[in-house]
C-alpha cells in the first residue's frame, strides 16, 4: 500500500500495512486493535474500521484490491457506517444542544472478538481528509418588501467516493433540511423547511431554504421586525414546516443537528439583519379651482406608519419655496387609510384637508412641484390643474 493525497491506496498485491495506517493517523502504536480505535480516525471516512460481524471482507474487493460498488461491509452491523448520532424530540432541545455544543455525532469503532473483529483491510482506501455531509450555513438579509426572499444556504460536500453521505449514515432520506429563526431574546419566531427531502439532494448541491416576505399568511411578513437581528439554526426534521411560528406538538417528530467539520454538535447558527430598503411614495397633487390652493394625496408604501413626514412646495429646480402654507407635516399614524400596491406591498394613504392644503405663490402650477420627504425616501410630483366637467 501507499499513501496518495491522504488516501491509503492500493499498489500491487501488497495489501494494507500497519506502517501506512500509523503514518496516516500519526499514531505510535503498532497494535491493530489500538489503531482501529484510534481517536484520529476520521469518522466521516467511508472506509474505516467498523463493527461488522465478518472475519474477512476480501471477497468484496475487485482484482485491483479496490472495493466493489456492491461492497456493504463499511455500513457496519447497524447500517450507520460506524457513526452514532443523537436525535432530539423538540426544536427547543435541538437549539440548546447546538448552543451548548453537546456531542451529537460520534464514531463507533469495533471492539474486537468474533462479533466485531479488527480487520486491517478496513483501512483500504481510507481517506484521512474525508468531509462531513454538510459544512457551512449562510443567510441573506431579510428585506421588508413585496417579492423579497429570505434565503438560507447550506453547503453540502461533494460525493468524492471516500466520504459518507447522510443517506449512508441513517434513515434521513425522508427528513427535511429545516431552519428555525430566533430573535435576540431567544424567542422562536419562524420555522421553515426546504422543498425537497434530504435524500433528493446531490453531493455538492447547495441546499436553499427560501422564505417569501409577502404571500398572504405564508411568509415572514409581520413576523420579523425592521432593524432587528435574528439567528437561524439548521437541522434535519422528520416533519416539514412551512412558515410556522411554533413547532408541531403531539407527534413523534425528531430533529437532528447537521454534521459538520467544526464540531460534533451541528452546524453553527448564522445571524442576519431584517431591514427595509424598498420604500416608495406616490403623490397626486392639483390646484383647487383657479386658485392657488393645492389639494394632495400621498401614498406611502413599505414604511409602516411614520408619525412625522414633510410635504412641501418646490420650484422646478428643486429649491424650496418660501411663503405661507408652502409646507405641512403629515402624520400617517392617525387618519390614514391602509392600502395595497399591485405587487402586494402594503402602505398608507393620507389626503389633504382645509388645514393641510398647500399654497403656491402664483396661479401657475406648471412652475412648481410637490416634494414628499420622510426618513428614508423622498418623492416629487408635478402639480396639475383641477378638472371641471361641463355639461
């Protein structure tokens, strides 16, 4: 045998050597049992010593002493590939396990004897740098606007033929990749799962868990609050969640933190910011009769109900016009009407009255514009003439 790129690789008919194993594991012992149980053995390696009741597995080798595609010894007696894992019965306990870095994923080496014999051939094609099935998680910012998508991404490792997959380790094919979102106070806000089951993802495929902002009662509208930071935890769930604000109860649901390289307790949670960067306003303004008074309607979208905004008269160059009643303060928190844009974005409408109507210096509205100013946005509109229907 020889070591190529960290893999114990077949060369001729020499077979696996103790020295190659010692070198890969950086072990001092030459005892086979000690090497099989060495803590440096990578649990994520597909080919490694496992508890399998077979004295020899050489019948599963091809002529080049490489494992046949039909070889199954590496799955061990329990079909869990020499790995044990702990499930949780609630999302709350799953979060606690990840926060406390409680051990979830463990290697189970053979113990020796006729039921779990030590086999040097188990190290054939052992890759010391084998990768866990998942390795990192990320999140986009939550945008408070219609059509926005809050995206979570879970990176899965490529299927290199030397690393175990989730579908190898346990009965996870029918689980769902799921995220649970918590606020800064540790309160559960939302739970959502990927569309596909775990078993339908290819090695190296990025898992995307997408949550829409506005889709009726489905999405994160009204759940996540502007300028707040949230934390998302990823795990596998036996139940599929679709924008739920509480976890399911009364069923035999199980949850498993995702295996990763950084530790044996699941992927690290990720934080993201909830922000609003898609506010807009529309203005409809016209003179009243042939006078200088200006009646207006302002529609403000994507900004909740600000209590103080300004509406003012400006000239065509954008300069504020001075004089009496050329600006007014709009308070959307009282007397406004809730409205909805064509894309579903909600907003508020406020109309002028005798007290809030503006005035222009002359009876020529073509020389002026109305400008709306709030904390994050501004909007302008040309003033039109009032239209009178004649019989």
